[in-house]
C-alpha cells in the first residue's frame, strides 16, 4: 500500500522542483521545464524545452524539441521541432518543423535548408 501511494507522490514532487540553470554554456542534453522559461545560455547538445511562456535567445548546437503556449524564438539551432500556440520566430535554424496556431516569422530570420509549418495563420 505504501509503495502504491507514496512512490508516485515522491516522483511527482521531484518533477515539480524548479530547474535553475546559472551557466553560460551547457555541454550535454538540457531540459528546461516550467511556467515561464528563459533560455539565454548556449547549449552544446540537444534540448527539451517546455513551458507556458518560453523565450529562447541562445545557441542550441543540436536538435531542440520545444513546447509552449507563447514562444519567442530568437536563437540559432540546427534542427527545431516546435509545438506552440503562438510562435514569434526571429532566429535561425537549418531545419524547422513548426506546429502552431499562429506563426510570425521576422524578415531577418534565417532558415538555411527546410521549414515545414502547420499553422492556422502565418505572417
């Protein structure tokens, strides 16, 4: 009985601990999950980023999987899979897959190979 109740509760509490990163550079797989996420440090590897309001303004040297309600993407990445309600894309990526309700792509954005967008509105 103890294992059925308290083990899932302990695992849930571990997941709710905030992920604070105070670094200029991460040299491995990185995760940033929470309500309001700001990624302003370079990642030399792949990343998983998720939250309600997400701002990414760094370099991701690998594949990135991003899920958010509101995403401001001012980063450079090799490959990006973005799932969001609203995307403001001002960064650069080799390949990008975007699934969103609204996608705003800045004129200064750089997609060096392919971009695939599934969205209701693209500006």
